[in-house]
């Protein structure tokens, strides 16, 4: 009897492990499909624009959106504390005037959750109901999930910046890209789990 019970437990464990593996694998393929490989042309406007730092091209793209009047104001979140507004302005010399009127810098956020919390504060303070979110294409699923969790009543428009970290060829043909995406997928899953444990976005 004990042997039969042990076999049943072993079979159940194997089944659960196999099902979990298939679920994780299927989830990864879904995640990889969400990553845009092409530049987006926005035909919509929003109240505000938020750019998450981490790659050099994110900030110029966000400022160009502001200059094109896609949003009223821009938040650059996750700026290094030692980086001045004038240093950032040098990235886009043609649009440096916007730093005196329409761009806010957040230096407190250290990660994507911090970006979302500062975006929430900034958005609530200004009464915005829609945002354009600018970040790298591979980072967009997690960034949107984190910001949507903090601002469930705010419309979010994704503006993914094509990143060199995610090569133009299919990810399955490049081991470095595949490893990078798997790591980001695990971070995404961890963020979703944390949000399930924090349904009100209090963190």
C-alpha cells in the first residue's frame, strides 16, 4: 500500500512539474511576442509623457514626442543624482528650451517599481488621465505592468524604443539575446507575483 502511495505521489509530482514547465515555456513565448521589433508611429496624444532611464535613446525619443506636442509635460524618472538637467539637455540640443518649462526630473527611483511609484505621484499631482510610456522594447511589458498597477485608472500608451540588447534577428538564433530575454521574463513574473501580493499598489 505504501509503495502504491509513493508511486502516486511521484506521478503527481512529475505531472505538476511537467505542467509547470510547459506553462512557463508558453508564458515565455507569449512574453517574447509582446516585444515590438519595429518603431512605433504615434497617432495619439496624451496628457503626459514618462521616460524611464536606462538606455541613452529613451530620453531623446521622449523629448521629441514632447516637442511634437504628443503630451503636455514630460517626466524623466530614474535620473542619476549626480546628473544635472543641463547634461541631459545636451543629448537633444535642439530641444533644450523644454527643460525650463515642461520637463521634470525624478532622481529617487532606483528600479522599475520606483519608476512606477514616482510616475504615480507625478501623474496624480497634475491630474493627468493618460500617459505615453517611453522605455526600451524589452522593458516595456514590465514597465507597463508596474505603472498600470499603480495607476489603474490612467490610460497608458506604449512607445517602445528599439534596443540594441534585443537584436534584429529572431531571439532564438542568438543565445545572448535569448538569455537576456529569459532573465527579463523572470523579472516580469516576479513583478506580477509581487503585485498579486500587493493588490492595492501600496508599496
